C-alpha cells in the first residue's frame, strides 16, 4: 500500500483556526429557507435582454445589505479581549462576499469586501461583482492577498487568528460587518448547509425548479434555498426569523429593488 503525505497549507490551517475559533468563542445557529424567485429571475432576464447587466448575486447583496442596515443586532459581534467578552456594534454595513472564479491553479474561493452596501444601487453592485470576477487574477488586490496568505508562516496565521477574535477594527477592515456566499448552483440537489462563523452569514446555496402549492394548485416554480446563520450570543430566534422574513420580501418581489431599472 502506498500513500502520499504533505504539509497542510497556510490557507487550510487558517480555515481550521476559523472553525476552532467559532466553536470556542461563538454560538452560531442556522436556519434554512426556501423562497420563490420565479418572478425575480424573470425580471432579471428581461433587464439583461435590454443590456441592463444585473444578476441574482447583485440583488442578494443589495437585499442582505438592506436587512443588515435595519437591524443593529445583525451588525453586532462578540470580541474576546484582555478585559473579557465585549459586544461591538458596527455603524457600517459592509458585505464580505465569498466569490468563486478562475485563479492561477484552477478555481479558487476568496473574499472581497463591498463597503457601505445600502448606499449602492443594484447596478453599482453588479459592476463591482463583475470587476472582481473579470479582472486578471494577478492584478486583483483580493487575488494578491490570497496568494500572500498561502505562504504566510504559521506564527503569523496564529496572530491573525488572535486579531480576528479580539480586534474590532482589524475585523471590519478585512471582513466587513456580515458575510454572503456568491457560490450558488442551479439544480445541484443541495438542500442547505453553512460554515459556522462569528457573526451574521447568508448562504444562498441552490436555485432549482420544483413543484409547490400556489393558491391551492400544484405548479412548477423556481425556488432559492438560503441559509442564515447568526450568533445566538447576540441574536434571539425571533430576530433571526424577522430578518429572514424581511429578506424574503425583498428577494421574492422584484419591484422593490429592480422596479426603477
């Protein structure tokens, strides 16, 4: 029997540190929702046919930013300092967007922070997402940061881990005030799931057609599966559900965010 051994990269160790830190210092809870995005996707296709380049991802960034901006508990995070645990509420609403794209060694996942989401239009956000996905990877600041992390010594990854759990200014600079994954798949069969994190995280995971009941009739609609994770140290179940219902309204009704386009 043969096998190959190799040292874990700095990136894999940082992921390990994140999961370990979350288990030790936070109490993430996850709820998964299914929402009808048939009308929203139809509106997006109509706009794209007119060369208005919006996407489901850009709409979700705008919608989640609106939800976060209206609920300060979702912008609050626990930090473990030398003086003990402290709540910190951020004034800004900035999205830590997880993006998948081609890198120098194949497809990679990396984070890009979109600042002050409520001040941006869906079109502004779509332009920013397009820049992140189309700029040559070696020229992209986020790409350069990812390559630096791959070669970071273990001692510095431990320092990074400490700063993330204890320094509010460090965290907001590098990660924003909430997270959103932009790695949705169509018809993958995935029904939910999330990586536990230290604050509010949105995980739209799958879009697919399925039979649902509308006005007493079984019809085929396009449904979005989305997970919402919050820290139970900060947010109670009623706030969790209220935030989800607000997001549902924005996602299922295209006139709200796309009506002026």
